[in-house]
C-alpha cells in the first residue's frame, strides 16, 4: 500500500474518532475514556504523517512502530467503551474493523521495513 493511501485511511479513521469523542462527551457525558480514545485514535495518522517525512529508514520505521502501537491502544479503548455500553456495539464493531485493518497494514509495513533494513 502506498503511503498516501495509508495516510488517507488514517485521516478518515481520525475523523471517525473525533466524531465518536464528540458523541461520547456531549451525549454520554463520558470524558475520561473518550479522551484516551481521541488521543490514541488521532495519533495513528499523525505518526504516519511523521513517518512519511522520515529522514532515514530507522526514523520511518520508528514512527510506523508508534502508529502500530497507537492502533492497538485504540482497539483497547474501543472495546472497553463497547463493553461498558458507552458505544453502541455496531458502531464500536465498525470502528474496531477499521482499527484492525490499520493495525495489519502498519504491522506489514513495519515487518517489511525491519526485514529490508537487515539486508
């Protein structure tokens, strides 16, 4: 996957995260977990943007690694918000599918970057 397409996917996901945060804070009056979701969910794309501007393979790989870890954290918060009934299951499941897709893409990039850097 080219980096521009990944960036677009991350950006679209970040928009969903921001809207979920808005819903959680205004409709559900939930501020703590939703803030964690907002932070981790929007960091994925920010880290990808930084990776695209990396000055070395190691720098790129480091930023992709951070994005991957943030995607895993985001999946945790989405699951917790679903299981505590702050997010409706269908909404959470849809967002979890997107987060999982991003995680898989990022891990694949990370794996290939780390393997290629050892050659």
